[in-house]
C-alpha cells in the first residue's frame, strides 16, 4: 500500500494538470479568436457635441413615449402593443420614408413587425433592428425602449441625408433597412412565434441579400461603480472590465468577421468605451436577442448591448422606467453607430 499511494497521487496530479492545461488552452483560444478586438479603445466617455445634444433629447422623448406614456406593451397588453406599433410607424412616416407592416397571426391576433428602408444602388441590405415589446410586468424603458428609440433616431438621420437638397443627391450603396420587431420577450423568445424569426424567414424566402444585421438590445444603462459589471461565465471576467461603463458588441462565431469590422469602425469614431466578443451561441447571453433569428437563416448578425442582466439592476422588472437610463452615454452609443452604418455602407 505504501508504494501504491504515491502512484495514485501522481496520477491525480497529472490528471489535474492535464485538465488545467486544457482549460487554459481553451481560454487562450477564446481570447485570441473571440475576445481580442481590433481598434484603439477609449477609457472614458467624452462630451456631447451640439448635434448629439439634439439626439439625446430625441432619444429621451422616444423612450418616454414608449415606456412612460404607452408603458407595458405585449400580448397581455395588446392595445398598448399596437399603440407602440402605431407610434413607430408614424415616426418612420415623419422621416418622409415609406413604411411597411410585416404582419402575422398568432392565436387570432395580428402581430406587426414595422420596417422602413432607404434603397441602395447595390443589392446588399444592412438591417438595423430592435424589438419594441416589453416583458410581462415591465414598462421596458431600457429593455427595449432604448433599442427601439435608437432605431427611430437612426432612421430619421439617414432619411434626412436622403432627402437633403444637395448635389449630387446622397444615395446609399446598400439598402438601409430599419425594423422594429414584435414579440421578442418570453414566452416567444427563441421560438417560432418570435417576431424577428418570422421576419428573417420571410427575408430568406424572398432571397434578400442581407450583408449585416445589427440588433440594438438594451443599450441605455451605464455605471462607474466598482464591480457593477458581471458576466455569464466566471472565466470571462478575467478578460473584461468589472465596471459597467462600456457598450458591448456580441456575435456568434460565424459572424466574427462582421463583429470585428463593426467594432473597428465604432472605435474609430466613438467617444465611449467598447468591448467585443465572438463566442459560441450556447454561452448565456450570446443569443439573447433578435440577431439569433438571423443566424437561423444564415445571415451575419451582431448584437449591441449594455449587457442587460449582467449590469442592469432593473432588468425585467417594473422599475425599468425612463428615469433609469444614462441618456448622455446612450447618445454616444447611437451617435457612434450612425458612423458605423455610414462606413459599412461604403465597404
């Protein structure tokens, strides 16, 4: 027995060592291929320009309309869900662009994805989207009034360029399509009744050539408090900040090239810290929004997010109200994304 004990211990030590080496190798590969992002990051948010001050008030008004005036909007509050759809449609129409309702039936009731677009000179399409419904029991200011408000503001800015009386008249190379999706929240989440999945399937059936889909998901909350940022996996905290002062860019592995392109462009122009991750979709949080629907049909797609439950203390609660948002940093995210879309169109 005295001779066998050391052998058993050696075996256990070697097994533990092998496991440690494998775990370290996996983390190194994840960092190198999925977490190491290009571009020079900034360390803190910068001041707003005069144009961004105007954008801030526009975003604030849109969030207040959706989450303050209309409030909870879902199939249990069907009138409010339709009121939100009407508001979004009217907002698109006020830009001077045509709108279209992509509707589908669910349990005898009509559900509406709302879209508008600026046609481009080439067949490729860039989709900028966000869901406008809120989870049961919540007015959904950040989740996802912030994303819906951003889609409206971005549509307004690109429509203004399209209608400017300039010579030569500006026309995008790629079609810019702005979409507000219904029924992202449970119980429709990651199901066949999810509005964006219905929409992405119809795009595939039409043969739409979507070169990029950008999902704006819960993008309005930031914190400078120590340990205000958590992650779905303890290992991720080794590579990312523990302070929630940044905006996140997330994709699955297949959309890695798009993610790196977008974060490069964002860091080129933006005045707010950013982090990125291209990870397997099974990791919690990676597929938690409408980009998942486009992955199911082979389209490259990413999510822009403040990381939602991993930072936001009012996530999916009745306290997710308009006063909780940081409108200055929210504005810097949207302003940065405007420049990203503009440059994506040129590629």
